[in-house]
C-alpha cells in the first residue's frame, strides 16, 4: 500500500513539473541555429507553442534585455514580407573588436579539422542541408559552415550547401567526380547519413 501511494505521489510530482517557457525555447533555437533565421522558420520550429508574430516580437524584446547582461544582442533584418524578417544573436557594438578578431581568424587562419570535415561532406554529398551535415558528423556544424561560407569555399542555395567553384579550382578539380574515391566515399557518407537519420 505504501509503495502504491509512493508511486502515485511520484506521478503527481512529475505531472506538476513546470513546462519550459517560450523564452528559453526561443533562446535555445537562436543559439543552435547560429545564423539568421526568419520569423516563419521560428514559427515552424516552435509550432507546438502556436505563437503569433506579436508574441514572438515580445519574446525577442525580453530576450534582448537579458542578453545585454552577457554582452549580446538581437539583430533584425527587416523585410517587406514580415514573415521573412531575419533575426540572429550577435555581440554588442562595443564588443565589435572581439568579433572582428574572430572573423579575421575565420577568413585568414588555417582551416580547422571540423571545417575540413564539413568541406569534405559538402564536396561528396552536396547539395546537403546543415542538419544533415551535423547528423553525419554527430556534432553541431554551424560555425564551420559559416567559416567556409565566409571564405567562399561553399555556397548555399535553398537551405543546402555545396562546394564552390572557387574551392574546386583550388583543389584542381574539373568535376566533382574527380574527387579521390568519389563513388566509394559518397556511398559511405550516404550510408552514415541514413543510419543517423534512422537512429533519430
């Protein structure tokens, strides 16, 4: 009897757990997306919350106030179609010098192992989405994608990434199929992606 009561109390406590508030969800989304995201895309990711544009704007204002305490802010790029207005997290203007150093490192520093992995995936499987790249690598890939895009080594079209003509020229490639063991490595990547999506 006591065990049963304990179980019932446990279930009751579990059901009374407070839900994650929408501000935290929006904050997590902007952090993980790590590049400008449209209002319509935010609605898509948070569709279970059934948020309208006004509610999202209020959440963004609240989030912006909280971010100021840690040197960050919300940047908005307005569009005529409000649903296509883009938002992202950035640093405050007074911290621009730090941001500049990071950007210069992305443009001039050696490619990291992570960036080389992403470039290879884009070469063999492109066009490929950011989420698919991350699935294959098993880690978030936004920073590497941004770095490669800044250097002009990959291009983006319809939310998918491919190796750029410039990168192919630097690698001495006339066609994608000229990549080493193209068919085999492409098949290996496709199998890995299939397995990752199946597990998800």
